[in-house]
């Protein structure tokens, strides 16, 4: 939303139609928002999106929810992965998956894009693999450590795998901003491909060292840094 307020053109991709409508209604005043009812991935295909719900409510709709503040529409995933205790996959809906490369080729998105933000609930590596030969100054992906409740199995967003895929695409520098479950304290580190146990967060990849350097300065001013021993 802040990007829209600043005047940037934003191209958003969301395969679950109720969320698409919610997004359009909430941001209807912005003519610079373009919403596509699609998922992004490594290839063009038809898949199923798995929806998440509260186990108590699935068993008895009149019972008390285990997570009363949770917005389950944000947790839908193409992958069937681990979930915190009390959350379950409830149903699946058909969706269309396309690639960033295809969107560029079909001129549905601009040829030059300044920032790509990926947050696909465990499917992020697939989106990167669908970039083709297209490159962006900054790419942000979500990662889950293997001890994070959502990331114990069935995911395509392990930090080492994301780093390796992006290095192959010319992104030599990255910054990790993370929390350790179940705490909310935020910290950061850079250019270290091992995730902290039980952590989750975002990894920012940079093509240019100058941009990475400015981002690192900003992080150093606003949050504590994490340092690793050689034995980590």
C-alpha cells in the first residue's frame, strides 16, 4: 500500500479469488494497482491451492477457535507443508499458475521492474525458477527454517536453496531480516546462507553492490545485527 501511495505501479498476483476481491475493495482508490487472479511458479500449469482452517472450527463450527486473530485466507498454499498445532488443510481449489517470464513475454507486466516481492507460503523457489532470463534490481523472498512450524516439511523456500538459485542468476549479495518463532524481535544479517533455528523472514537479493551497501546501512541503523561464530 505504501508503494501505491508513493506513486509506484504495483502488479499483484493472488490466486484465491476471495482475497483478490478483498484486495481490490481495500485498494480501489489506487489506479496504479493491477491485480491478477493468478499464482506464480516455475512453469505454466493448472494446480490446486490448499486452504487452511482452524481445526476446532472444522470439527465444530460453534466451538472456540484456537487462533482467534488468524486470517486463514493469507495461509493458502500450493504445497502441502507442515502447520502449527491446531491448523489443518481444509479444502482445495483449482488455480492457474504462470511464470514471470511468460508475463513479460505477453507484455502483461513492464519489461523493467524495480522490485519483485515473493511471498507464496512455501513456494518461493518455484517463482524464482520462473524468472527465465529476466532480472530485477532487488528480489525479496520469504524463507522458513526447518524448525519453524510452517516449514518442517513440504516447502520450497529454504534459505540455502533460495541463495543458491539467486547466485546462479547473478545476485551475489543478500540481507536476511528475520524473527525467531515464537518471538517478535527482529534482527538481520547478510551473506550467510544458513538460517537461524526456528526463524522465518525475508531475504533481500541485490544485483548491484552499491544498492546492497545502502540497504545494509539502513538495516544497521534501525535493527540489531546477528553475528555468527565459525562453529555455527
